[in-house]
C-alpha cells in the first residue's frame, strides 16, 4: 500500500432477491481481507453454503494505484460477476457470489491522497492553501493537512472538531491530536470532558477517574485504547481511541431486531471481553453491560465494550448500586456484584437484540420465582430458552 494514500474498501452484503443492502463492512488501508463463515474472518458470512475460510481479497501495487485480486479458497467456489473463478482482478462495483446461489457481496474501493504532516519550508511566495480538490466529507485537506471543518476549541494539544454526544456525566468530542500522529497521518480520537456540575459530586469524580485508570491497564481489541488523562482549566479530560461504529441499542432501534446467528455471535464476542476483564488480578466487574455500551465496529462487525466508569475490583468494599434496569442481576441490585453479574446481562441483552423490546417486558413471576419468559417469541429457539 502507498503510505501517501488512504484506501477504503467497502463490501456490501445484498439481499438474496434484490440489490438492497443488508449489511456493510469498511476497511481502511488493509492489504488482505478474509471472508468466510469462521469468526476469525474480517467479513463473517453466516451461511451453511459458505466455507469457513471462503476467499481472500488481496491488494497489490500497480502504476494506476492499488489493484485488488480475489483468491477463492471455498469448497463451493466463488463467482465474480457471474463467472466461476479461482482468482481474478476485481473491478469497481464487482459482484462477488459465495458459491452458486449463495450470498452476494458488492465490492467498492476508494483511494484518497493523504497529506504528510511534515512541515513544508516557507518561502516568500508561499500562499495560503485554498483546500481545492477535497472530496465531500473530508475532515482534513489532502494538500496542507489542516482541518476542513471549523475547530470548536483547543484543549492542550487536542483540537475539538465536533461534539459527538452529551450525557449526565459529561460531553464527548471528536478531537484531533495536533502533536502526535499515526503512521504520519492525522490522529483522531475521542475526548471526554466531565461536566462542571458533576465535578462537584465526589462520586461522579471517582467514576470518571476510575474509567481512566482502568482503561490505562487494559489491552484488548474489544476495549477502546487509552491515550491520556489530564486536568485543564479545572475540568477533567479522558482521551481514548475513536471507534467507528454504532452501539447495539441504536442499531436495533433504527433497523429492527437482528438475526439469531448474528445476535449469538455478538454475545460470544462480549463474553470474550468479559472473560478478559474477569481474568485480571484482581478481577474486574464491568457492572453496566447493556446494548448502549456495546458498539459494533464498522471495520470488522465486532463488538467493542464501552463505558468503564462503573467498573469495580473484586474484593473492594461494596458501595454504590450501579446498573441498568432490566440488565442488572439481583445481587448487583443489592449492591453485591460479582463476575457472574456481568454474565447475567448477556441474557436480557440477547432478548433485546432478538425482539427490539425492553427485556423487563419478559421478566415475569413463576412458581420458582421471577425469571425471563420468552416462550412466546418465535425468534428465540427452544435450545436458546
């Protein structure tokens, strides 16, 4: 890959009977994309006709820019624009079919020249950049490397480009680290600012600082990477990696319930993240596992767990009761959480993914006590109940 270029590959899973998009994956500056049924693929297509490792898309250099080649590895074959191939060069908007009458993927690629952050020597004839030739939606100029959107504010070396969200605890910004870079290109991250009124509450300060301390010690692909924690102008700030994706709550509310295989796969990924934090010494309890805190990363359709402000170490003195209604375990509601409390939240989260409704709707009294009853939900199989 040319280090001066940003290559974005988009693969769109199409409806079996129409060109309607069903799911989409985007990959930035990736040289190999693996597609198949196994969970270790970059694009996971859960269909029995698809092989575990069905095909690879490989990038190679050419005089006109990156060229993408399809290499079949599937037992049932791969079709490129309707022709069975073992390998072939991918044209723009190529149609890839995994096995005859199998799932169809549309291939698209965009290449954008990126600016170098190395300063250019100033001369008397140097003129201000006019930012011409930039594609719509670009955050940075491809010529001078400066932001194309107005900078809302500067906090230390972080330039605030956009407000991402506001909550009771604080405000989240999209920020540009002007001092540091990633592979020579602009570094974008999330900057969380604690609200001034919450800063007066000692418990709120504790939770905000706890999230920073916790993220600093964790290293897992399903957990946002920690960058910085500091106080500026009397306000606390936490800088962390920017995750391009959508949380499960927004996903379901906007597009409806998900399929059973996809819901189960996401919950298995969530359990993998929980296993990592539960295996720490001392073990950590997240205490706020719910759809809004589980983000699906667009790049690989995998789960990233958010909001570690409520995390608690096993063995510490019981304190504030934290948890979302319908998702927190009974012992957690009593202020006595354990690692199993996080696992309890997987059940109601799965119910929400499959029904699109609040799990409390299915929490009913039975002879043995209260429990979730999803016997009337057709998408929940008897094995899952």
